[in-house]
C-alpha cells in the first residue's frame, strides 16, 4: 500500500487476513465476544459457528422481519426495541457490557449498513483501542447484477448519527457526493436524487470480490445515469474487500481539498460493499468529524434475508485505532 | 463542448448532444440564463417583487429550480452585466436563493425530541443558514462595487448585534460575521450529531426568536444599502421536500408572519409538501389567503396545448442555436410525422372472427358454416384494413347486444363504406385504437411520432420533453442519421427514443416511503389492464388511458397508494366530478402520458373507463397476483366473444 500522500492517519499498518471457511475455527486467536447480525445465509451462520469466542451474541435486525419462532433457540440474542440505528447500536453495546480488557470481533456480513456504522462510531467513542471485523464473501449473488438486497423501497436518505460534521448551508457551490457503488440501483438512485445538486464521484470496487462483479458493478452504475458528460464523470477505485485501502483512497483524494476549503460539503454514501462501508466510516471518524463532511445512507424498509449462495472465504480485519493514530 | 460559437458541420456535431443537461441543478449561472425561455403566462402570475408568498410545486423536471435560479442574484446580475448597479431599481427585488437540501435537516429529527422542539431547534439553525447565504450575496455586491465599504461595515455591525455577538473589530466585514455565525452553527451541528449518537436530547442555546434573524437580516440590508432602499428581498427557498413536517411548520410560520419588504417563494416537489400548519396553535395557512400556489406542471398541462408546444419549439431552437445550428422554421419539419397504414395487413382479426363465429355460432349459438361465410363476405375489405377492423368491431358490438348477426352484417355492407354512417362514426371514435391494433397484428407497435406528438407526450413537463429530445438525438447518432440538416428524423429513431424516455421516467419516478413497491406494482398492473382493453376485440372505450374511481369505497391504504402515485406524477389527476349519488366523489386519474409507450396506450384525453373498488384493490391494494388475474379475466370476458356478463363494470 502506498504511503499516505499527506499528514493524517496511517491506514497502511492494519492487518487483514484471508481465511478459508473451514479455517475460521482455527484462527490463531480466540475472542472474548463475537457479535453477529443474524440472517439466513450460509456464510453468516457458519462463521458464527466456527469462530472461537467466549460469548457469542446474535443481533436480530428488525429489517429482516424474523418471527420469534425463526430465531435461534440456544444462543444469546439482542432483540432491539426499535429499528432506529441509534437504539439498535446502543442496545447492542449495552448487551456487550464493559469492553475494558476484552477482545471483540464483529461479523459485519449480515449487518444493516446504518446500524454497523453507528456501532463503529460507538466503538470509537468508547475509545476501544483495538477491535476485529469479519466479512465473509459469498460464492455468488443470487441474481448477479440484478440482485436486490433491499425490499419495500427507500424510506429515507439521511445522515447517520455520529457522522455529521459542520458545514455552511448557505454555501453549496462545491458540494461533492462520493458514492460507494454496488448492485442496488434503487438505493444508489435515491442517494443521487437526494444530493442531485452535488458533483458526483463514484467509487467502484476494484479489485472486486469476484472477477465478474466489477463488470456487474459498472452495469449498475450505468443504470443510474442520466446526464453527466464524460468530462463531468469522475471515478475512484478502491478494493471491494479492504476497508483500509478504501479509507486511504478517500484520504488521498479529499484530505487537502477539505482542509483548504475547496469542498463546501463532502457527502460520503457507502452503498457498495459492507467492507467499503467500513472504510468510509474509518476515514470519516479518523479525519472528518470537525470538517464539512457527512456520511449518509438510504434507509430501506426491509432487507432480503438471503441474497447470496455459498461461502467462498472470509476476511478478518484488525482495526487498531492506536496504531492508526485515530485516538489522538 | 456543448456551448460553442463555432458553427458545426454534421461531422463535428457527432458526439455532442445539444439536449444534454436537462436538470437545472447541472447548469451554471450563465447556462441558466442562456437556456431560460420565458413563459409570459408564468411570469405574469408570479414575480419575486410581489408581496404575497408563493408556493411553487410540480413534479421532477417541471422547471421550478430553473425558475428560482433565474430569479436569483447571480443570474440577475448577469442580465444587467453592463450596468449592475441598476439591477435592483429596474427589477424591484434581490433574489436570494437558498438550497434547503444543504441544511441536511433529517438529522434534526431526533426521536428524543417532540415535534415542536424539533421545529424551533431547526428553525434557529435555518435562520442562521439563510442569513449566511444573504451575507455571501452582500459580499458579491461589495466585490462589484454596487454597495460601499462603509455600508457593508454598518450592515455587519448591526447584524452581529442582531445575532448577539459582540464584535472585537471596529469595522467588521462579512467574513467576520460569517465566522461568528459559523461558530454558533458549529456548536449546534456537533450537539445534534452527538445527541443522536448518545440517544439524548441536544442541548444548545437558542439566541433569537423564530424568524428574528430570517427577517432581520433582510430588513437590515434594506436599511443599510442605498441600492436596496425600497427593494424587496425575495427568499427563494428550493427543495422544500427535504424538510420534514415539523420543519415545514416552521417555514409556514415564517410565511404567516411575513414582514413588509421581504417575500418568500417556496419551491418543492408535489409529494414533498407536508404541512400548511404553523408552529403556534396549529393555525393553517391557506392558498389565496396567506400564500399563492402555482403547480407548474398542472399549469403547463392545462394551458392551451399550443402554448406548451410553442414553448418546446423555442427551447429546441435555443438549444440548437447554442450548439451552432440555426433551424429554418418550425421543428416539426425535421421529423417524420406521418406513417401510412399498410394497404394490406395480416387480417388476423378477420381470421379470429372466423374462428369465433364458427366456435360460438353468434349470440344464439345457431349460425351454420354457410351463414358464417355470408357474414364474413359482408365484412371483408382486404384492401382497406382500417375499415375492415371497424366493421368487425361493429359486429362484435352487435353480438354483445344480442342482435342477430346476419342482419348486422347486412347493415354493415349496405351502401358501401363511403355512406355507412355507423362505420364512419366508429372510425371517428376508435381510429387510434384500430390503427394500433393493426400495427400490433403486423408485429409493430403504435406510433408516437412527430414533433407535436413528442410535446404531447411530455405532458407539460419540460424535463420530460428534453429527455425525449436527448434520446431522439442519441438514436439518430446511433443509426447514422443526420438530424437537423436535411433528412427528417426517422420513425424508428423516434420510436426507440420515446420508449427509452418512458423507461427512464418510470425508473426515475421512484416513490420514497412505504408505498413505493405498491405504486410500482400497481402501475404495471394498471398499464396491463388498459392495454388489454385497448387491444381487445371490442374495446369498451375509445383511447382509454384514464379511469374513474369512487375512492370513498377503497381501503385507506389503497387510497394512500393512489395518492402517492399522483404525487409522484405517475398518475395525473383530472378535475374531480361528483358521482351519481351526489355524496360520492369520483376521482379521475390518467396514466402520465410519458408512460403511454411503455404499454402501447393512447395519449389523447378522451377515453375514461370506470373501475370498481374491487378492481382498484386488486391493482393497487394487494400483492396477490391471482386476484388481479381474476379481475383482468373478468373485465376481458366482456370484451371478447362470447361476451359473458353483458354490460360494463360500474363504480357502484
């Protein structure tokens, strides 16, 4: 990974490990707490079973609409009292309890993006120096580029709690939307529509999770548009499965422009892979909290429980905030 | 690349699309000015210097933002570039554009706060944001020497006092005020952000009463700057849909408590207007009393069709001029607008008639093969497909009415086609539908061609029209045509373009909220139903593209789904009429004409069918596909031999 082009957190010294599905049970370390969002996919359930942890907790996300009868019977559950992401994250943190001296790993695979990002913000706020994240790749998406994850349409597009800095609303001349692109055209379109006044920069996942997925991503983005001329279109490329490289790409692109007032409002919208969403979150929480920047997402009514087939591999990411320099 | 002074040749035009840039948000201030085509009817209705606030609504692409930005200060100054100091005296106003989307108001809707508190907390932030925008405009006037340094200093000093900040400088400037306001605003931003994360109430000091800074900043400007003496400061507040209900009540409070010398024009999408109530005592602002309403697309749709057509012609001419092309006359001449029906068709309908007569034997089931042939001989007009279709339709109508078909066929053969009054009447009503049927039987689709037709498809919405034109130009390029020079734009390019534009419109009209899926599914089903009726052997109405429904008989949720479809312009509301029993209200809704090509529907305003509550519930009220299939089958059974269930559906 190239060194950061200017001062700021160093995302390079972060570990990511690729693990075969069977290898999750033989990771070099075990954890005190595993938190995973329950859904019907093989990759989520096998990871929960195989990762070694003293406590294993399922978060039951309301958007999946599971009935009581469908929930795991013998595992510790967090069943939130509301679908509000602030409430879900808060009740999850309460269930986890005191993290001092404990190691926590979060399997992000089944999480709703907005809930995941608030949870990460809470971990930053709690000054947890180190935590781990797991993401499991599917064999493939059920309908390739036509796969839809959200159901029931977009309810709203809004900033996520914990991810709003400060900007002058009277100055919008150089507002910029950074769209992390993926498959869900409806979600992406809702974000683009919300910030239609902003200059748009697309982030494509390259390398992609699977070779064909890059072209599928490009096809989805093509469906968004519209009116931009070639000279107006801008694209960044960040690995679909590396949050640290994603954060680095954003840092390299926007660090100077934000601090020198060349961007009136920077809107980060990570509607691509969840791993990229983590990268967006790390970038924001490390560098943007007092700048004219925000992270916003489309909020779906419901989410499909099963959009993938198989489990090709997992990734373990060690987020060391002290090493990153994000706790200063 | 788009806007050039060099006259292009056909070759250099290749690769550019003069109709790209359909959204006002993508245009610079100078492009807004250059591409603006005035509609005197709108400018006669509303004016930024008028006292009465205005609510400007419409669907996507109706021209709201273009209009608001046209009135905004930077564009005003462009129009008076030679003598900028005269801008305000000649126009009577200063247009202060504010983009409400920049407030990111969604973060104020913290669940821990009651609505009234959200309204007030947001209101303070809102006032400061608008004040910042006005201050930037004052800075601009200073740069252009339209206002003096001493005037600006006096203004800044008094503005700081207004917001409760003691200045350390003797002569503060706009930058100092922006910095001070920025500090207040940042505190609010951080507190709201942290409170949302910590699930607590945000705590910050509100330094001014609602509206005090909003109106105070404008009134001070009128007092301090000689060039603004007697000039109306008009706040142009765009994207109202980005405020939630509580926040809109704050804006309505500002409308109600307006001050002399300051006016408001609010711009918002039709679906985005959430309240006319104020914060205090839930007073309600009423159109015609506290404000005027202008629904832009309704206005353009209901005005004389020729006015919108002329407007479109002007826009096309202007866009092509900017690309260096001068049209020699009306754009209509550059399009193929007539395509003759083939003189010989597949006569599929004739073959179908033979089969159904043989199978069912007419209304009484008694026709033998000789009688069937006799009927067919009377109706056959192989050289005149449209007349043959009309004759078949007439026979089906008689079959449905239980009339003896031998007699019917004889009457249709009498006196030749030229004097057959009944066939002539049928053709007057059903020509469009019969032509569509013939084209479909020959493997084609109904035609939507000609400049006039393209303007009708756009249905009063300029962005829709521009998207059609953009697609037309793209398809011409793709197929190697040379539009705007010698050869008229082909039928094929126009057809592909309107289908593309229809698909774009359908995908772009995403309904946000809980009814999104139901609206989308409902529109598909409605389109299928209307198309099936149009292409049935005996259509019940000519050119049916609209329906009547007594919505008092619908489930509440279904009514909401219909409302959402109308607010997002997928359906267009026509003036309501009273039902047969006077206490019922019948709504008339038409599929947006942009969508007509998607389902091969007509684009006239004639045909309206009555749909029952059961039918509407199966279309918009349920995910169950079987109930819709049953409703569709029941409806079509009345429109094809042997015509079961005589009589059409009623509302009651």
